[in-house]
């Protein structure tokens, strides 16, 4: 019995290559290297003929296991509807995802074909418009899809209240008392949102901040990274892009307008959804803070200490954008 119990292990690229070769009918030999270690571990797999794939190995997260079944089912539906998105590659047995045993327990894996194209420029209105178009097409396709027993719903408990509790716990652990200000902002934000009737419920991408896509040769934004998605508020799904254009010191209102124009070129946004998106910016920021706070056991408290300094952004956004809205 080892003295130390792992809460997370970094899986070697060689073993990932062997695992992929076992479960997927790719031309061997396979070359595999790690691309990114973050909220998930991502590996580039190159087959013998040069075809490139991305294997994503899900982390254990505070919210629970990865809902890969809901995610990959939705992706398959989007592809059938002609929405540009990176669909999962099926296994030798026809499954859309796999599970493997790591030292800390079972982890879920999904293989995708690597997307061609370039990374969107966050300051480019043309790229923002393309992103809005694809998100609108995604929401159109979502109207004919019903998730079967999804593990999560992107409601205010999932997006706001539970992440806030993780932030508060981290603040207590490191002695960074915020005087209850974050809880007050969260409560006011939830009250604003819950007072609005007729908000649209859809299947959300969940992380459409403008960089989870590639711009292909036709100028389309091809989406990937759907693991934060699920049934939820349409207003939240568009708010993620609005948040990305303003959080962490950014000021890119022109790209937000281009995103909205692109979206509206495909389908309308109701007045309620559009107005409430501004409140969901606070929800999104607290969700991100909560995701980072939940990783302090793995990453350590110092790399996530930044979340204790985000009060100014939240207060500023509320004062500037919400004072005259939805009250």
C-alpha cells in the first residue's frame, strides 16, 4: 500500500497511444504526444498515413463525472444536421467514448478528428460573426434534439450556487474573507434572472468564448470542446462570448456586436434572452472562479488565489451593466 494516495495522475503519451490503438481502428503505428494539461488532458494522435486525431481524457471534477454520453450524442446530432462541429470517432465496437482505469479511478476518453483551420482572433469581428453564426445553427439543431438522462443541467444551481460555494470554501481555506460581497452579488444576480419570464431553454455548447473553434477555409467557425455543455439557458450560452470580450481586462465591444449580428443572421434572439445575457456574465465569471477553486487540491492554493481578486470586476459589471436592467 503506497504512503501517498493520488488525486490526479498525468497519463504518459505512450500508454495513451497504446490505449487508442486498442480501442480504435486507426492505421498503425500511432504517434502520440501530449498537447495540453488543464481541465482535461489532451493528446495529439497521428496515424501511420498522417491522419491526425485528438484524444481527450477527462479529469475528475467537483461537479462529478464527465457526461460524455450526452456530449457525444449531441455532437453526432449536430453533424447529422450539418452544423460544423468536431464529432467523436467511433470505437471498434461502435461506441462514441471509452473509459479507462487510472491510478485515481476511471477516466472517460473521447477521440476526435483533428480540425484544420486557424484559431479565431478574439479581436476580429469577422471571426466573431462566424462564431455567432455557428452558435445559432447549433441552437437551431438543438430544437430537434432531446438529451437522454443528462447528468447535468446548466441551471443556476450548477452555474452559480455550487461554484460560489467552492469559491467561498477556498476563501476560508486561505484566509481571504470577502465580507460576504460575492454571496450578495450572486444573490442579486439570481434574483434578476429568476424574475425574467420566458427565457429560452436549449442545449448549450457551454463554453463558447470564441477560442473553442477553428476557422476553416470557407470562413466557418467549426466548434469543439463541448464538455461543459448540456441543457440550459440560451442566454447563458451567448453570455459566455460577451463575458470573454470584457473579462480579465479586455474591452472588445465591436466583436460582441459582430457575434450578435452573426447569430441574428440565422435566428432571432428574444429581448428577454438578450437582456438577461448581461446578468449571466456575472454567472459565468463566478462559474469560472468556482471551477478554478475546485482544483486547488490538485494545483495548489496559490495558482488559484487570483479568484480572491475578482470582486472588482463583478461589482463593476453589476454597476455598469445591470443597474437599470431587469429590476
